[in-house]
C-alpha cells in the first residue's frame, strides 16, 4: 500500500509538473516553479516525523491533495507575472502588478480552502483528522512559498519571462 501511495505521489508531482510547464509555457520557469510546491509536502512530512512516533500510508493522502491544491497559487502568480512582463514592465513593476492583480485572490482562495478543511480536525477518525490538520498546514506553507519565494525567484532572475530588461 505504501509503495502505491509513493507512486501516486510521484505521479501527482509529475502531472503537476507537466501542467506547470503548460501554464507558464517555458521550461526553466516551469522547473524552478516546482520548488515552492515541494515545500508544503516537506512541511507535512516534517510535521508528521516530529510530532508522531510513526506514520502510515494515510499520511500520503494529504500530501497528494496538498500538492494538487497548492500548485494553483503558483500558476496564478506566474501566469500573471508572465503577462505583466510581456506587457513590457520591468521585473519589480511586474511583481508589484502581479501582487495587485492576483495577490488578494491567492490569499482569499487559500484561506477559504484552509478554513473549509479545518472542521475535519474535529473528527475522531484519524485519517479525517489528518486531512483537517495537514491540508490547512500545507496550504499555509504553500501560500507563504508562493507569496515570498516565487517573487524572490523572479526578482533574482531565476524565473524569467521576456521583458525590456532581459
């Protein structure tokens, strides 16, 4: 069962990677944009390893769900950033405009999703409880990664789209 869960996690990651490549339409940004999407899964694994004596195959379920949900914010940010760069704005201005256009939506959708999963944390059934705890944790990590790490990667030139200063 654990082997299948690992394969499922790898398949989900691969599918999200392909979707990211299609969304941003560039190899380098697509590859580098997966870094912030791995951080929530690592945070879930770290939480489980730190607070629980042992984990089982059910731990992979929230990780797989979080990966699929968390990649959404990265796509929103990078697609808008690419649009702003294609309009000719320099990197700093493109980041600012991206925050103005997409930042609130990213925060709102993440908060709504996290609050929607949070009631599961009151369940007596462990797997349901895990979903209620680990999904909001991973969503919080995803939004922090997307609103801090992704813009920093753009600012440093790691993630680039054409514009006047490139």
